[in-house]
C-alpha cells in the first residue's frame, strides 16, 4: 500500500497511529506531498479528485479516502488491537467520538490558515468563534475523560488525541489542559503509546 502523506497533518497522523496499533505500518509506503489550495497536481488529482491527504492506494491500485475511511479500513487488516467494536451501541459511541476528534482538527486547520495571513487581514471574529468551539469541544471531552481512561484504545480516542497533539503543535497558547485534569491525564497516558511516539509531527 502507498499513502500520500505529510508530517504536519493531523489526519495523516491519525491514520499512521492506527497503522502502528494494527501492526501494519511497515506495509505502507509513504509518499510525501505538499498540498496547496493555490496549485493543482495533475498526478495527485488522478488518484484523488479532491487532492486531499491522506489518500491510501491499495495494492490493486484502488484509492481510499478520507482519513476516517482509511482508519476503518486499516482496522480490518488485522485482528490485533481491534479499534472499532462490533456491538452496535459501542460502535456508534466510538464512531461519534471519532467524528468529534476529526471535527476538532477540522476547526484547527482553518485557524492555522487564518494565522498565516497578514495580521491586518485576519478576521478576529473568525478566530474567536473557532477558539470558542475548540474550548467547548475540550470541555465535552473533559466530561468524557473518565470513561476514556477506563476502556481500551479505539478509533475515537486516536482521533481525539491526534487532534489535541495538533493543537499543541500549532496552537500551544490555547492551553487546553488548563482546568481539564481528567482530559490531561487521559491524553498523557495515550500519547505515551509507541504508536504516538513513532508518529510525532515534524514541521518540515
């Protein structure tokens, strides 16, 4: 398999954490790519018309996207460390947390883009709304942290943890740990896993 990849993407990191947890990371060839909204790569568009990462190319040449679909696919490749429960209620809870984690990343990426604009051109309202939504999501996770600590790792926890590591990477001033001891304890525990240590962000 081949993965169009960036060392700065929370979506890519989520997928690679899953690959390590499932013991299939060594089966994935990483293809570095820089994705820009200002340029078109015809080669990349040929495998993903949206030109977004991550995109996984299977051994038969089929393209798989987005990160949620890729993560769920990788979970099927090995019985090791099942990350998506079979029981409908438990499965739905994990998928909902997966959506929350991915949604946090979806909030942060545009904020990063806004910060890249000249200061005079930034929208203070856009930034404030995004930061407020992030804080509300972190508050919800604080309320859920006890249950997260009590159960094995799953796709939802991986999505949340990778989003929070991205917050640390790009927005350390947000200080999401303040007033959220349960979430902090859970985060500190999950990010000690080898899968997270092997997939640290690199600003390169």
